[in-house]
C-alpha cells in the first residue's frame, strides 16, 4: 500500500482506452463498476473529442456481485457488438473486475461474435497507463497483422500515437510531410486513425517508425521479429534529433536523406543576440522518458541551457534515463511520487522547469517558470493551432514554447537598466504575461479556487548566516528573476568560508566568485 | 395505468421508467472534491486503486494544492494476497500521514470498489485507529465505492457515517444537513435568524471541535436531495424531518423556509418581512437571467440527484418543458414535495442504460440536454445544446440570491449557441 496524492499515469485500462479511442471500427468492452466511466471525460473534455470513446462498461453494482457478473458481461458484450458493429473487439477488466476473476477474455472468445475478439491482460495492481497502451496495441497487432506483400514503393508505418497523447495529432502531420519530402509514403498510421483492417495491412510497409516508445515499442519489436520490418530508434524531436532521424531512415531504406530546412528557425533564433540571456539558464526536466531525453538534448545543445536535473515517471524508461543523466553529469530522478519531484525542484531551485501539467503547478507554487514537454497534460495543451513537437515545425514550436514563460532578453536588459524606476518594480513581472496567479487549470477547475501565492524561494537557505542590513538592501536591487540565485550563491559562498555575516562586500565577492 | 395523483398536476405517483444497463455516472468518491473544502480539518484517505486516484485527480482537475487534504492509499499486489497485511499497511500509512500533518483532526477512511470486493474491513480499521490516535484525531469510515454509490451519494455516505457518533441533546433545535458553499450557508443562516429560528446547527461542521448534537427534540431539514441515508440516520437518532421542496429558485427557497417557519410557529407577518425583499430580487434575477429559457424544452440524464428539484425550478420558474427527467435513483421521501410540484408530462426515469437513453435524447432533441461531462461534447457535436451537470454540484445555486445564477447556468449554453455564427462542419 502506498499513499498517492497525484498520479502521473492512470491505470492500465486507461491506456487501453487511449488506443481504442484513437482507432476507428474497434470497440472495447470493459468489465468495470459504474464509477470507472469517469475516464470518458478525459477524452471528451481534455482532448475535446466530439464523440464518446468506443467503450462499453458493464457497470456492475454491489448487488450483482453475489449474483452473476459474468452474465452481465456477456450481455454487455453482445449488445455492444449489435449496436456498434465493430470490425474487432478488445475485452478486459478494470482493477475491480480483475479481483472478481470473471475472465472476460475467455467468455467473449466463446460467444461466437463473428469478429476478432482480443483479450487483454492488464495487471491493474502492478502496471500503469503507458504499459496498458503499449500492451493493448501490441495485442491488437499480434492478433490482426499478417504477413502481406510489401508495397512497390518504399513505405513506412507510423507507430505509437494515441488519443490523449501530447501533440500526437500534429506530430503525425509533421512526420508525414517530412517523409514525403524523402519520397516515403505512410502505409498506415496506428493506433491513431487506424481501423482493424488497416492493422491487417501493416506488413505491407518496408519499415516502422516508432514515434513514441512508451506506447509503440512492443508492437514495433513484434513486427520486426514476425514481419521483418526494422524500426527507427531516434525520436525526431529537436533539430539534431530530426537530422539524425532522417539519416537513420536513409540507412534503413537506402534513400537519400533530404530535408528542406527553409522553414527551420530554431538555430537562428538561438544564435541571435536576444537569446544571449538564455545562456546557462538552469533547467530541470521531468516527464515521460522519451520526451525528457529529447528535451534534454534540445535544452543543452540547441538552447544553451544548463541541465541541472532530469527524471521520468515511467519506470519502463528508467534505465535509459539513468544512462542519460550520467552523460549530463546529474542524478536521475525516477519516481511517480509528485512530492519527491517537488522536493527535488525545491532543492535544485532551477530557473526553469520543463515538465508536465504537474510540474506546472509546482512551478506556480515555487514561482519558477515552467513549459510543458510531456503528458500528462491539460486541456490547454491541446491547442487549436498546428503545434507539433516533432520535425522542423516542432523545433520552432519548442523554441517559442520554452521561451514564453521567461522574461525576454531585451526586456531583461531594460529591467536591469531601469530597475529602480517605479514602473519596473519587482511585482510588475514580465510584460507579456497576464495578471499573476491566474489559474491555468481553467475549464477543469470546477471549484474556482485560486492557487496560493507562489512561495518565496529566495528566502534564506541557511539560517546560520546573517544578512547585514546594507547587504540585504543591495540584494533587493538585484532584479527579481536572478535574486534567488544571487542569494543562494552568496550564502553558499559565505558558509563555505565559514562567514557568519554577509556584507555588501561578501555579496560582490560571491558575485565575482560565481561569475561566468 | 396509475392511480390518480393527489395533485393532478404533479408527478409524485407518475410511473418510473426503471432501467438497468451501462450507467454513465461518477462514483461516490467524487464527493470528496467538495467535502474536503467544507471540512478544513479533515483528511479523506481513499483505500483503493490507481483508478481511484486517477478519478479524483481528473474530477478535481485542480492540482494546485501543495498539501491536498485527500489522497489514495493504493492497494498493491502484496496487499491483495492477505488481509492481515492490508490492515498493517494501512496503519503504517495513516501513522505517516498523521505525523506529517498534525492539523488533521478528522480522518475519513473511504472505501472503494476494490476495498469492498476484497472485504477490507475499514470499520474495524477506523475503530482501531481512533483508539490509537484519538481523541486528537477522530477516524470514521464510509464507502464511496462505485459498486454502492453514485456521485453525490458519497456526501450522503460521509454525513450518514458521522451521525451515529454525534453527541446527544434534548434541546429543541434545527439541524440543516448538506454541504453548501460558505457564502450560501451564511445567507441561509441569516434568513433563519431573521425568522427567529434557533438554535440552528449545520451538518457537516467546519471544525471537529463543535460537533452537531442530535436528539428527540431535534428537527432537521435537508438542503441536498441526495441525502437519503443521512435522512434515515438522523431519524434513527430520534430527529424528525421537515419535508419540503429543495431551496432552488424563488419558489423552492420560499417553500423550504415556509416549512421550517411553520414548524417553529413563525408568524406570516414576520415571514413576509424577512422574505419579501429577497423573493422579489430572486424573481427579477430569474426573469432576466432565465429569459432565454422561456418556452424551451429540457432533457435530463441522471447525474447528481438534483434532477427532479431542478426540473421543478426550470418548468415552474423559467417557463421550460421537461421531456425526460432521469435520476440515478428516486427517493420519494426526500424528493416527494418536488415531485408534487413538477408538472406531469415528462418521462421520469430511474437508473440508466446509457445507449438507450441517448437514443431517446436524440429523438427528443430537447433545446437543452443536461448531462455528464462524458456525454456533453459528443452531443454538442450532434447539434444538441448541452449543460454539463457537474457544474451544478460545484457552483453556489441554493437560496434566493443564487436563483438568478442558477437560471443563468442553464441559459448560457442556449445564449452561446445563438451567438456563434460559424457552424461546425
């Protein structure tokens, strides 16, 4: 038993729903009590889907437990088949139904429904949402994909995008265009938008693109083994990764890696002088392993940030993330405990967080800017505009998104110059941001509660060291967005030297010491 | 088909369309989202699965609290192996929680589907933990499981669980049961005070230090139509229920207050003195905010148990026609007075088979379909105008000063549809 306050991932059957909802012509019959239908709103509200997820819940109640929940399942299954006429059905149990051991998979298989029935075994008390999606899609592929003749021209499958995924919709468009430029067509994109009959013709492609290892790797591995299709290992998020990805595709297909970079703006935007202020910004990254790994490379090599910490919540990616952390000279944080992540961020006091919806709340509380790079995400992370993460446009989008929460370079410079003018008092904040403490939860915040004010993390770190009044005054003249760092550095400097007091001199000694 | 109704225009004895099938409703755990705000010294510890934690997070939608006052003790494979284990594990988690959070005075152990199915005895756990951590912390258990409760029944289960432990009293007093936003509760207490009714106690109380007392001279009123078990628990303690329509809209609020005033022998003169001005304000507010509702039809999917009282408000005070009024279940002792007032005509349904009900809703094509979040966008995409029902539970809608807001909540989707000039293709 483990106390959990907020969770990064839902249960595995929600992962199965992400696959079913992304597909067409597939129906999911889920043995589950009535409350589990809450999961529909993730799709209809957060992702604004205009139809119900294709899921029939048996919604058994306490009074059914003594009686016949198995029959309830069979009825639900038959009625769902008759009403929705799917091409294939997946069946499974949620956490509660797992306990009553009705074996929905076995029952459905014996019902003679006339369409493929794919049973799912998703251990609710051990695994989580990403596993559920990966396993479900793997089972669908294993049951439906057959060896078929390859297409005459070089084609690929896009594997891994699901419903509720972070920018999956737009990544598909971006990648399709990118591959088109190389002369490679997409045979099937799955699960997003695919029907069971599309799954059957996956084998026609020459290779697979594993867009998101979290939800597509098991299927890719199976297809490599059974259908002889190699799959890509590079996830094309960021400029460097996109170039590497096209090289990898070229190696697999023997076709020339062509890329039209006329639309690519990230490298120039990073090089232009306004971005000087981004130099060495201390960032902390947290999310799913894939997005964190790609974001770390962008942060260091394409934005010029300093990565001070990174981690992931899905332990399937723990090994990769630990290895990566070593390369970046930091300790990896692999946890699904939100409080651990918060404590680590508080300890590292980064200048920016690249994280999930959860880290956005941590950032708000601690007064640290945050940009979202990974699921879990909220309604605002499903924008109306085209906003991919992958490929050329993805890199442009990432530059804008990450820079937005920060005070811009020219603005930072002006704040410095005029910092004692009343217009530029500390509370004024950045000019392109709205009022302070605006709830980002927006539509999803039915209580209307405003978040508490950000905690002042520029407060003294070490109570032993005393700030003299004139030093404290001088510290106040340091612009607010670097004051926390100045205070921390000065205190670290003082305690290293065993100083009990901090004077104006100490402040500037420390500044000189940490100058870079 | 049915015996003639005592009130020929009412719905009290109308036949119910009882349905069984897929129910598209939340479970009772959801009530924690508003209950924890009402009881700042309480912590709600769900003993359940990752699904429970995920539900709470999704329903709350607010991950802004540094130290939220609810959480889930997630059962793991090892807990499912043997019962003794789970109790020991629970003790350990509670110990850790309470040592970290000395501000907790009331701890609710909330049962879930998995804990009910494995028959984890939370009552025993609550007794044991109360013995260990009392008197500073009072540990109470209730079930919010989806196999036993729907949505708002979670509040009912929570309040009902507190009633047996309430101190006794012989005093003549009024208890009002139901969690209301503070601002609304204060308005209600102001009205009752104006009528000279007292002492008045409200269940749940904000603090564990002054619990509500109950006894044979207690009369009680409900502010929420989903408090069936609380109703029964209070009666078991000797209290007597003042039956009344629920205080939604001008008419409902007046009828609710009048029933209580009658019980306490308040003169008609005084009643008018206290209520005339707010009644007039409420009428004017409804006329203004509810104007777009006049002459329109409504279809209610079962959600919060508020459906019958709200249908009464919309039909009698906003000029709407109800086509179907669905409720998760109909508790006639509680909503009977509202059913008396609800004009005959609508299909009254209990329980749900969501696909069949969707067929009816599509055939009815009401001007406004009131439904849960899982159905709202899909129905909008089919061209129906919807009001998502959960907002009715989270917003202040009771009593005179909110009557206009209540009409406005229903009117906004209709106004919005009229405003938008770019159709969805």
